[in-house]
């Protein structure tokens, strides 16, 4: 029988190989920060990060730690705390391959993958420099128009992540993962070859047994590994279950402006000297 | 009412709210406290006729189909107004959210284009919002087009720029001519100042009116219910943006 339950976050993160195309969600959705820490600790390299559709602290730390060679995203932002300092530094240094996108294009690429079709089409985007800089995005004529050339539309190739990695509140022992209304996590799991999830808690009940949780649950069929990680999104928030740790985020943005400041923050985060607020401490 | 009776943010919120009149559904994106405040004020003044979705909010966000739903909702014609900003905005209403200098190794790199390249085409009333009004932000030509202000005639496009509001003034966008027209200048500022600080050319009438200040009812709402609602998503903003003084 398949047993998706992993003994540790480190064991879960070890399943993400160097060079993987790794899909991660936006900060509002549930970011696996504890697993990201394990990924940095094991020295992951050459990741192709697919942000669904944007990222913040997670992408900035992975970039700063030298784990990322390509980033495909509609944005990198730490919200009220500013843009990602390590991302901006890497862009300026030219050390990062940039695939600038727009939010719905990333969703559409994953939707094409989950349907097993080669591309999706979307309105808009025409005339933007995003399109001009993406030779992998094509403009085609609407084949249903009387004159297809008179109705140009953008075709976006399917995005097939090797791994989807995110954090959610609950999983059950069979590996069903409750994601509530965060349906982009479902799409990511459908589209990815491997889906790895950290959760606040593994529960004994069957999440598919009750319609109230079943509709917002990713069936274990799509889930490759689950590890328990209380406060696993810290210093980010998990939905409205716990708040972002503003003190740590502000300290990060300040520190990450310089190479030395980032290195110091990273070292303290990796060896556990960096302490969070009430949420992170309660989990220890 | 003396000019000191309301804050700069309160003036802007009231001005943006007037642009939202008649909307059934207004969506507000990331990092947009003033547009967020304006949408929530518009909803309060509409007597419940207007729906508002604020990204990043739990209470003011009714979407249940994940991150894609806002974009699908806009594609279905169910979003009447949205807000976009730009590190640079030019005279043709092109916006740049990516960075300055040559791409990809931008001199200054910003967050990225988010949903702009899509929503600019799909949402009928897009309001451009940029507090800093300078030749640095309002340029003749953007360095990178995250989303174009106008499109060729054969490009399917339901929406586009309606207005641009800054700390100094309000511009309307003339779609046929593809340029901005100065609508009003905020109290305490002048047309000369707008001319001096704007990097693109724009149309203007002989007499430019002053942007109307918020009325007492709008101020009372802002300082009460709206301030509390906006604090959920923008606690820093809510703590500082609203004048504590008398409303009359």
C-alpha cells in the first residue's frame, strides 16, 4: 500500500532533485517555508521555480541561497514590506534566467497540463513586452473566426512541473490534503508529477468522508508525500489561521539588501537562532 | 471646510470613489490601500448595490475557486472596475511594472506585471493610480510595456484605461486619441505644477477645475467603518492615513 506520510520535513524536501521544475504558490495560498528551509539546508541547485502565480519570501530566499537558475513568475513581492531584495540583485547581476509572465497565463499553463492538452489560449497580453520576451508564447488566429488572422489570440504552452510544493492546514493518514478554497493548489497537484505537502496537522479522520471537507480536499491519488510541520508557513501566514510575522519579514527585507546581511539572516534561519513570534514558538 | 480638515489620502479616496459610480463589482489588487478604501467607500455609499473583492482579504473576498477566479470572473464580464499602477506610466497609458533600463538586466527591478497584461483588456473601467507624480513616474515612453494602453483595431479588447489619479491631479484617458486629458487639479496644487512634473504631453481645457474635497458624509464613513475594514489588509495604512480631526 502507498504510504504518503513522511517521517520528517527534511525527508520530504530530499525528494526534490536538483534541476527540478518546482511549482510553488503565492504567499496568500500556503507556502511551505519549513520545507524550503530544508531545501536550502541540503544545498538544492538549478531549480526552475514556477510561481503560481507570484511568490515572495520563499523565492527571494531560494534565489539568494543560490538554489534557483530559472524563475517563471508574474511577480515577486513581500507585500507591504517591499519587493524581494535578492531577486532584484540577481536580476541586476544577470545570474537568473527570467521568464516574466502574467498571473492568468501561469494558471492557464497549469490548466493545460491538468487537461493533458498542449496549450491554452487567453485574451489580452497582445502588445505587451511580456509577450515580446517570451518566444515560447505564440500568437495564433482564432480558428473559429471568419478570418482567423483578424482575431489574434495568445497560445500558452502547458506547464508540467516536476514537483508541486505547498503547505496546508490538514491531511489525513491516507494522504488526502484539505486545501479549502485554495483551488490553485488542486490545479498544481493535478499538473505536477510529484506533489509534496507539509501540513499543520495530520488527523485521524477521513477527510473524504464528510462533504464539508471533501469538496476542498486533494485526493491522495495526486499526493506523493505529506509531512507534518506545525507553523510550517512561518514567517508567512497560513490563510487567516495565523498571521505573518511582520517583525521577521521587516528584518529580512532590511538584512537582504546586502550580501552579508542576507548570509547572516540565512545562517540564523538555518540553525534555528532566528525565533518567530507566538505561532512559531508554540510549535517548538 | 479648510484644506486641513481632511488628509491627502482621504481626498484621493473620495476622488477615486466618484470614478466607481454605477459599478456592480469592483476588484482591488495587491498593495492598493487607497483604491481598496475607495472601493469599500463606494460600496457603503451604494447601499449594497456594489460588490467589492479585495485580494489578500478574507472578509472582503468571496471567491472560492482559487487564484484563477478573479481572471475568469473578469473574462466573463463580471468585473466592472479594477486598479493598476506602474513604476512608470506613459502618455499612451502604457504601464511598466517590471523595471527601468534594458530588459532583462534591469537597473531597478520591480515586482513584475501581475495580472495587468490581461485585466487591462478584460475590465471595462481600469483606473490607473500612482501617488508619486513626477517625471520619473509619468514618462514619455515606458522602458518595458507590462500592459499596453491602446491596441490595434483587430485586437479583441473590452476594457482599458479610464483615468489616472496622482497626488497632484486627475487625468481622463481619451481612447480615440490615445492620450490623457487633465480633468481636475487637487486643492493646493496648480496646472503649472502638473505641467512641470509630467513627462508626457496631455490635453487640457482652458479652465481646469479643482478636484472636489470629500464631503462630510464620506469623511465620516472613511474614519469609521472604512478605516476598520481596510485595517484587515493594510494595518500600517489604516493607522496613519485618516485624519483624526473634526469632520466639518
